């Protein structure tokens, strides 16, 4: 036991120095010392974020061939490509913490790792492409603009570019919804139906209530997160209500009302039972989404093998050239 004492003292000193850096608002870089708990929390959070970007391609990719015009097809293809890039940025950032990307992907495919609950809902009409851009990407922006100030440098820097692209995605989605809302009665009804189906899941995607979020306090202490889930949810609601009013679409919450004293829109109760059911794998499309990723991973095995063979073939030449 006495032999362990010096290491414990060293760890305590390093931890105190780390906490002081966080308190001072400094950025933590990959080669800096960090508590193991900080590292594992970042890996969990960043990998889930990366998985969400990759799985999030599926509900939209399903509509590329059914988009109503060439312009819409091109825009949707570009958006899906952006989401793939976002996943890549974050996977790369996560690897700076000493974890291999193949391990992260395996955790997704086996169901060990989670991804955003929102992507386990079906896309039933073209209006869903609009509401995903407006609601889902809008909620993501609220969260990610704060993450751009996260204490871990690689994560924060990835968010800067991602937020710029997500902002374009939101505008694209809102423009689709505004066009439908101003179209024929059938088009407006389709837009309203999409709003009705996606509003509550979009509120849930910002995470469980603060009272039931076991990781929030620690992440805020380390300034990985700067706002709680409920604070982010409130910000999203306050931004979205006037946008809905502007295009004459109704948010499906009879309890929604403006509080003059607080300056915030108050919402009705969220069905957290539904949220936890989806998180635990019992949502409308959980199994479908994971199977689609597994199938893509298996069908892409030859690409990974070819890339590995190419790298192995050129490695000796690269080494000799460097010498």
C-alpha cells in the first residue's frame, strides 16, 4: 500500500492542475494530461455523436430518388454527403483520445454504443425531409454551437465547420416547409402532418431532463458541455415557435404558451417513457437502422481490404523514400 502512495500524490497534483486549467477556460489538447474519467466521457459522447451523423444519413438517403425535382435531389445528396463528413470529423477527433475507429464502429454495429434517438423514426413523406432540416438540424445547431466552445480542442474545432454546414441544412429544411405550407391544401396538410410527428421526438433528442441525466453535471464541470439539456431544449423551443408562426404551421402542443415574466415559451409534458423505449432499442426503426448499417459494413468489406492491401504494398517504398 505504501508503494502506491507516491503515484496517488502525483495523480492528485495532476488532477488539481487539470481542474485549474478547466476553470481558467484553457483548451485541453490530445497530448495534455487528463483524468481517465474525462477521457472516457469524451469517448462516449463524441462516438455517440459520430454514430448519430452516420445513422442520420439513412432516413434522408431513402428519399434521394424520390425528391420532387432535380434541384431537391442535388440538395439532398449534398446534405447526406455532409453528414458523412461530420461523422468522419468526429471519429477522427475521438481517435485522438487513443481509441481505434474500428472499435467504435464495432460498438455501433453490435448495439453497445448509442446514437441519437431521433433517427429511429420513419420518414413517411417528402415533408419529413423539410422538418428534419428544420427541427432536427435546428436542435443540433443549438447543441453544437455550444460544443464549439468545449474544453477539448479537437471536438470544439470539429464543431466549427459542422455548425456552418448544419446551419445551411436547417435553412434548406425550413425553405422546404415554407414552400409546402404556402402550396396546395394537400401540400400544407403534408407539412403539418410532418410537424405533428416530429415535434416531440425533436424535443427528446436534446437528451433526458436534467433530473434524469447522469452525465450532464460532470460534463458541465469539465466544460465539455456549457448548457444543460433542459436549457438547450428551451433555447430550441424559443427559436422554433416564431418560425412556425411565420409559415402558419401549428406545433402540436396544446399547453404551449408564452410566459411574459420569463420571456420563454412554456411547453407541455414530454413523454419520457417513449424516449427511454427508443433509447433501449424499441423505437419504430431501431432494428432497421442498425441492420442497414451492418449490411453496409459487410458489403464494404472489400473496399477496406483493398485499401489495406494498397497501403501495405506502398509502405516499403514510402519507408525507403523517407530514409
